[in-house]
C-alpha cells in the first residue's frame, strides 16, 4: 500500500469511530430506559417465583421438555 492509501484508510477508520462514538452517546438515554425496564421485569419475575415456586418450576420443566423435543427432531 502506498502512503496515500494508508492515509485514506486511516481517515475512513477515524470517521467510522467518531460516528460510532456519537451513536453510542446519543443512544445512552434510550439504554437507560431499556435498562430500567429490564430491572423492573426482573423484580416482577422474582416476586412471581416467590409467590408460586412450584408452578414456575413446573412451567420451566415442561418448557424444557418441549424445547428438547423440538430440538431433537430430525428434519
């Protein structure tokens, strides 16, 4: 590669990095909202499991059986 090609490639790479960093900074607010929603869902799930542990275990068991059956089938 010639110096001109290397310089052009570095400039393109630098521009892409700047673009990605701007996108990450702009998306940070959306990520905070998404993160808080996930934390809220986690607490809801934990409360549901505390209220009815055997029902949740049964659902997980049958869900696992179903998933295992579907994955073991040959096309």
